[in-house]
C-alpha cells in the first residue's frame, strides 16, 4: 500500500511576482514535501494564486485563482486542510481589505470543517482595532498557529488571543540553493571571487520606493558613492529587484544618481530573475548585501552573507534582532554616512560576522521547518 495522500490548500500573497513572497511559497512547498516524505505522507498542494498559470509552471503544483470564489470553494471543499501563510498577510498598512480577505479564506475552510494552520505569519501592523476580535476568533479555531517573530506573538496576546502560538523563523530561512546553482563564491559570473581577499567586493543592493520625495534612494546612492570612493579594493554593484517593476524602477533611479556623481566601476541591474531560488543564487554570489526588502536580508543571512539593513518597517528591525544586529539607518531619515560606515566595516569584518552568526543561522534554518513538521503530524491523525 502506498503513502496516504493529503491535499493541502495554501493561501498567501502568491502569483504577484514578488520574489520574497514567492520564496515563502517555495520554502513551504519544499518543507512540506520533505517532512511529508519523512513521515510517509504524500502532500498534494493546491495554491491560491493571482496568476495560477505562473504558479503551476514555476512550482509544478496545482493552482487556482485566489479571487474566483467558485474555484476557491471547490479547492477547499476537496482538501484535507488549509495553510494560511507565511508573509505579512494580516496587516492593514496596505489597505483595509487585506485582513478580511485572508480571514474569509480561513473561515470558509473552518465552516467546511477542514483543519486550518497558520504558517509562520508576521502579524501587523493592525491599526484598526475592529479587526482584533475576528483575528482572535479565527485563530482560536485553527489546529496550529505559528508566527515568525516575538512581536507578532505579542500583538496576538494584545488582541486577546490566549491559546498556544509557536514563534518560528520566516520560512525563507530554510530555502536551499538549487542543486545546479553554483555554491557561493565559486566563480559565478560577476559573483564573489574565489579568494575574498582579492579583487573588488561584490555588493548586492535591494531597494524599493518608500519616501515620496525619493530622499531614501538619494541617501542610498550617496552611501554607495562614499563606499566606492573609500574602499581600497573597489566595488561591483549588483542591483536585485525583488518586486518588479517597482523595485527595478527604484534601482534605476539609484543607478542614475551614481552615474551622475561619476561613480566608476561595474554597476548592473539583474533582471528577468523569476524563480526565487534563482534570486537566492544571485544573492549568494555577493560579498555583502544592502537591503530594504525583508526577504533580501533573509536571503543574505541564510547564505551567511553579511547584511546591511535599511529599515522602513518594524519587520526589518525584528529580523535583524534575530541576527543579534540592527539596521544601519531608517529609510525615513536615511543617514548616508552611517550606512557607508557600516558597509565599510562589514566588508573588512566579513569572516568575523560569519563566525559569530554561523550557529545562530544554522538553528534558524532548522527551526524554519517546525511548522511543516507540526502540520504533517496533525494531517496524519
């Protein structure tokens, strides 16, 4: 007799071509597959996606349109459980409709008497207290709840949630490089030198639009200008847009400012990187990463690449604390000199940074699999 087959619907911000959220999905899929195999269970995922064709092609799984109620209903009715997460799904910073959508999917599954699981979500900000009771009542009916940081657990407690919640790392900490991708530093084109003490330093840069006046991008450009002038080995800049086209446009603005300032050396914009593990490979080829996007920092840390954070959201600070570090500057009032000094310091102290955090990163990667283990165990019951 073969392994039991469990069909699991996965709800999240998928199919929008945001590398961070796509990495969350890929990490969940790989973790479920690995833990299911270890437990003798075959998992058949069904992903709720804004672009089902893209999701099916990229990951080889079944996908249905997340905004077509009939398709969502059929998927939930035929499943053995629903996973909601990860990522920042339950927040109202981007609008009031986000929380009702994700809660509605959970409530529909619960109405159909399907077990529901919260997978390493980052909660908040939730500025409208009207959402507190719906979140608490929905989570109280879940078979398993995990969040990606202590601050999310504290917010749940503030809302009045009293049941068990497990604090785990972001799923992307457990995302591996693809087997056919070169290992970090092994001569990738434009990547890290085999001997990190020779040649220019390769700096990955992940930026996004945030300040309406563009002062954050101007500050980052000024920081890079200072590093280029002061780092004796020279630098190679590789801009990595995690959420095109917006991030590509923001990267282009910084590149324009650098060229206008007369910064010489190799500057490139990495485009057409669709698969999250391909982007992970791009990050792994860098000596250091400057990141505004949360998942750019998670990508870097998971590959033991020193990271310099520009914080525009508490989730950036929360993640950096897990690395026993802090952001170099806030985006709101970006200190170009402080960012440049941190980059210069990190470039000269990379071995020490890796040595100090190797065990911590190893443990975070291991803990990132906990939700998949818990969910598989309950699906077997």
